[in-house]
C-alpha cells in the first residue's frame, strides 16, 4: 500500500509541477497583455486561464483522494508532506524535496 501511495503522490507531483509551470507562463503572458494597448490580448487569455483553473481543481480533488486513501489504510495525514514523511524510505526521500518545491512555488 505504501508503494502505491508513493506512486500516486509521484504522479500527482508531476502533474502539479506541469500545472505550476503553465501558470507561470500564463502569468507572464498576462503581464505582457496588460502592458499592451490591445484589449484583445487579454481576452485571448481567458480560456487558457479557465482551463488552468479547472486543472488545479482536479489536482485538488486528486490530492484529497490520495489523503483519503492513506486515511483508509491507517496512515491519516493532513498534508502530503506529513504522509510522505510517515511512509519514509527512499521513495519518501525523493518526494520530500519535490513537495517543498511545489509549496514554495504556490507561495510565490
């Protein structure tokens, strides 16, 4: 069960990393559009922004499912960091820095 959880967390972090990169790109495009004199530049970003919001909502749901699965297997934790720390081992050592990186990005 622990290896399955680590695999799910690894997949989740990969998807989260990609979404965060896309958000940074979108913010850069939005900054450029705000400096532009053409309001259409900003309107063109509405759909990609909505799509990205939906991706983050799905990731939040996935996170909830992973933590629920951990809870059901007797490894209740309120965060991925706590869960991975409790699981321990090589897989955890690989994932903890990725979790911390994702947290730093979301704080920016």
